[in-house]
């Protein structure tokens, strides 16, 4: 039975999030321009068996002063301490995957499993260069289009949100800072530290973190499995939400639950 819209609204306390279900915690981490609702399909269906939390990351929230991979990872760790979570399965897309990786390597006591989809941490076509002083809508559309294989997934409101966001000089500064941090925080030499079961879900047509990146993760993480979606770009949970939820649920039931 579908959840009500009210069930999918963010809390307004110290750590904005959606928190549903009970059991083993599954923590869903969005990418740089992502939002908690990127995970709505997984949230609704996984919460029937697990406790599922979509945390809003303070990537562009000026009250969080450290918008780097390290700083955002610390934010997640602080949230888990605040919420009295002694561990969770970390699921991350793009920058969220990078944060999940960082937690698995440097906060192993908090990580019960790891799911990466279109994750940075080894390579990413970043945004730290080439941002126009006044980005026009065509430029923004082209950047959003890079996320998807099927361009029909580009909703006008997504472009509108990025357009409004980039009108702020402060936001553009934070964007560059986050992007430089992602490039600087290379996780290659740390992948052997990951001891938890790991699922890699990748779009074959991902041009931001290409399939070679998934293969490098596969070759250097000991306990891992790789699922590749055909005709899919950088965000499998958006282009194929039902399929992504099935992959995630299968992994959780076999390896975690």
C-alpha cells in the first residue's frame, strides 16, 4: 500500500530526514544536486522490512561550515550518534556514494553494508571548472542532461531548481569547494579496508562516473558484487526506480537481513 505524502515529508529538526520502518537501519545518501526524494521508491518499499532513513545532506547549507567529503561524512556520523544508531547499511549515489565510501573506510564501526551507485571517490567529471559567471538555462539543461541516458527524465522543475540555486554567488562558491574536495579525496588506496558486503549498481551509459570506475571498485573491494543496468546513466534509482529497489532488496535480504 503506498505511503501517504505526509509520511514522505522531511522532519524540521536538527537533521532533516525521512525515517520510516523498523529493523536494520538503511541510510540513503543523495548526490551533489540530489534530494532525499531521489530515493522515494526505495524508501516506500524497503521500509516494509527495514528502517529506512533518507538524510538531507547540508551540501549547500551555510550553517554547516565544512562542505567537503570529510566534513559531510562527519555530519552523517554526528547524526548517527544523535539518533543512537550503532550502525547502518550505507547507500549512496554520486557524492553520497563518496561519503558512504569514506564512512566505510574511516568509520567502519558505523557501517554494516555498503551500496554504491554512480559513486565518486575514484573518478568523476566534476563541476569545479567551467561554471559561467551567469549560467543560462541552456548551460544548466546540458549539465542536468548528463545525469540521464533517457532525456525524458529531465523534468522542467529540476532545471528550475538548479537555475535558482546557481543565482547565488555563495552557492556557486560552495559548489566549487565540494567538487574540489571530491577530486582531492581519492579513495583508491583505502578500498582494501572495506570489509562489509558491498553492492555496486551502475548504469552502462554513465558519463560522469563511467563504467570503468565500477570495475575498479569491483577489482579492489574484496566482498563485492556488480550489477549493470543497460540504457542507464548516472542515477539508476531515478531512471529505473523499481529495478533499483529490487536489486537493493535482494542484496539486503541475502547479505544483511
